[in-house]
């Protein structure tokens, strides 16, 4: 069962092509890594899948539909930037999201915040960088969405936060049912998570294959393969 | 696999949440309005109508503040209601919500409407009360030919003026909001695009001739007295403003939905 | 059981499968004992639960694990199966040694004889 499918997907900003001819297929239940250096189009791809942006050309199908209101409801998107209002506490954000996402489990959200050692009564803007990342992730995972899109969830944060984040992702992941697409340019600690990886370079796919298959073919870690392929 | 329809978000609670988000925008202006009210009432109670001309002029200037500052506030709000979202990256949160642009922007519009109405009522209402009933205008002896305000002492007349005023403020707000959205669709020079769009929209508003339409409408509320002339506070103006607001809101919502605003 | 972190240069599936086989052969997993939960193991090792699931499926196909519906996955209590595994792994290790010696030019007799002279390795910190 296919969770995501794209065919010749392209996105242009002004004169720059962020994505060119992206054709891929992601099965339901897979954890997929979208990898590549900064500026390779990872964020753009996730934004298109999230429905936050429209493609310039090509076909895109998320959970069997064109990205729109329905897919937004069925998928959880975590952007790279801190997208919550600085004055929002965890509780407030939980109430807010609960009004938009009928399946949102407030108790789970509070439990996840607790698991990540983030106080639900502290304002988002007053949290440290690592705690903001945990806050965002806790609420995204609490959505229990069929498709989870994480854009650099580990970006530049402390090791402890990274561990907690990976721990939480694995803890909540619904084996076989949930599809997770994780974009990152840092592979330390993370590469074991991926069933498949899609490596992007300058907006194009240079390699897309099961992670273990690549390890076997290259006798190299995914991190090493990405470095070599994107050099 | 088709999504189940019963999992649609309840629009009412979603809308309320969006309204509450806008609440923080109003806190400072409302505090200022409250301070203004206290000031005006205290002045009226203690001093009454000033005996001197200078006193009356000063009071007049103070009372003229709301009508002059509110349009500027409306424009500022219009640009910042989306501008703040982009600056703080919270537009990503809004864009990820499973509701259409018209809901998101509709909430902003309603919030602005409520806020501007409250401020107009407080600021405008108090000014009006002091100027007319407090006889400040009379004291300044500005004459009926110039302002013809004296006749507009009934509540319904004042009410119409208020409605007209708020409609104009909303028009300015929505024009600024749409201008910002249009600016966002430009690849470069977004600020210039927004500014130009705003001026363009104001131009449309100011220059569209209403006379062919108003000729056919009953001129209720236009009998404020004084010499005949363009009816400033007419229902036609209000309706035109409302129509324009609706149109601009719709266009902005379309831009939002089409994803062109996230340039 | 599996030393964390895993080696990212080798397919993770292969490493986990090998680690399980080793654990079974050594008796680290008690016959009849419940197998570690897929999710717990995934979280400990920071690997994809699907990979662990595939390992379990393979082990089940080979008869080392048994899934009882509603109760969970258990290590086989069949001593015969485990003994065959031990033999198989031992033979594989021995074959590797002998092939390596042959590649170095030693005869089989010399290779076997040399085994007696290999010093015992000093146990490393962290070895089970």
C-alpha cells in the first residue's frame, strides 16, 4: 500500500529550481530518510507533501489524495522553524490543536511532553532550543497521524534532546501503519531508523533504495554514502 | 481508502481558537482606549466645557485623536496581521491546519471588526459625546454650515456614522491584508509590491463612482441637515465598503489556498 | 545482547540476526523465555522496528522463535534446534578459520595443529 507517490515533481522559486523531476514511491509503514546537504530540496519536498506549498509541475499523491485539507488532517507536519506562537504554553497549544484535529489525543500530548521533560505550562518562546524541538515533536506525535513529516527534527540541538526525540519517535511509531518521512542532513545516531533512504542533490534524486541494501552494496554507512554521492 | 467525513474539524471551535489568537493584537490599543475614556470622562466631570477658547481647542484636538489615529491603526493592523505570522514563522502553523484560507482570514477579519468597533465606540463615541453634547463644538463656534453636526444628535444618526466609520476602517484593514498577501506572491521586492497593491486598492475604493448607484437608493440617514452635497455617511457607502471587504477577503483566501503566498 | 551502537557500514538486519543467533547459541536467551519486545529493542538500539520484525520473522522461519497468538513471541524450547544452531555456527566459524589458513598457504593439518598453540585472548571490558 502506497503512502506517498510523486511523478516528475518539480518546484521553482523565482529562477531557482528547488526540485526537479522527483519521482518516488513510499510504502505505508516505512520510515524513510530524505537526505542530502543543505539546499538540496529536502524541506521543499516535505512542504509539498504537507500541502503547505503547491508544486510547479508534476504529480503528487499523499495517502491516495492530492495534498489539501484532507491530507493535512491525516498527516502531521513538523517544519524546521519554530512555528508555534511564543506565548503559547503546551496546554494552550494542545487545546488549539484539539479544535482543528478531531482525533487529537490531549492526554497523549501531555504524556509526551512529560516524557520529553517539557513543562506544559511554560510558554514556547521561553523554552531553550532543545526544549522547543521537543515541544514541537511531542505535539506532532500526539496527532497519531497516518503520515508524519519531520523536517530536521534534530537540527542543531543538544545530544540529550536528540536522544529523547528519537526515543519518542520510536516509542510512538505504529509499526506497519504509520509512515514517517524524516528529512535531515545530520545522520549521526539516526541512520538506523530508516527502512529506505532518498538522497537528494541540487533538487534531484541521486539515490533511492532500502538502507540495508545500500550498506551491503557500498560497504559503507549511509552517512558515508551521502557524503560521497553529494560531494 | 477514503477519509471518514465525521472527522471534519468542528468549524466553530476552530474559528474561536483562531479568534483568540488575534486577541493579543488588541490588548495594547484597548488599554490606550480605556485610558483615553478615563481621561475624557474625568475632564468632563471636573472641568465641563472649557471657558477659554484655548481650552476648547485643546480639548477638540484631543477628541479628534481617535478619528485620526484609528484609520492608521487599521492599516497597520491589516499589514501586521499577516506580517507578524510570517515574521514569527507561525504562518507554517496556520498553513498546516486543515481549514481553508477563508476560515483563517475570516477569523482575522472578524477579530479586526470586533476590535475596531470597540475602539471606535469608545474613542469615537466619547469624542462624539463630548463634542456634541458637551457643546465643545458649540463653544468653538464652528457654525452649522461647516459641520452640520448639531442635527446628528440622535442615537440612530450617531449609530449610522459609527457603522460607516467602522466599515471604512475594515476596508482599510482588508486592503492592507490583501496588499500584504499580494506582496508575498511576488518573488522579489515584496515590500514594494505590497505597498503598490495597497495604493492600488485604495485607488479603486476612492475612484469607483458611486453616484450612478446611490441615485437609486433611498437616502435614509442622509438628512443630517445642512447644505445638499455628497452624502458622507450614506448606507450606499457602507454597503460598498462591505462588498469590497468581502471581495478582498475572498481574493486573499484564494491566494492563501493556492499556496502562492508562501514564496 | 547487541553492542550499541551498531556498525553502520554493515546491513543492520544482518547484524541483529547474527547477534540473535549468537545469543541463542550461547544460551543468553533462555529456551521458552519470552523474546524481547520489538519496540523495546528498537528503542534500545535506535533502529527501525521493521528491521527487528524482519529478524524475528526470519528466526521464526528457522524455528528459533515461536509466536503464540495473543501471548507473544517466545524462544523455542526445542533443545535439538538450538544444538543444531550451535553446531552450525561452530562449523561456520571453523570453516572461516580453515579457509583463511588455506589462503595463507598452510595445510589443513598445520591449521588444525596450530589451534592448540593459539593463546587465550584476555577478556575485554564489556564482553558478555
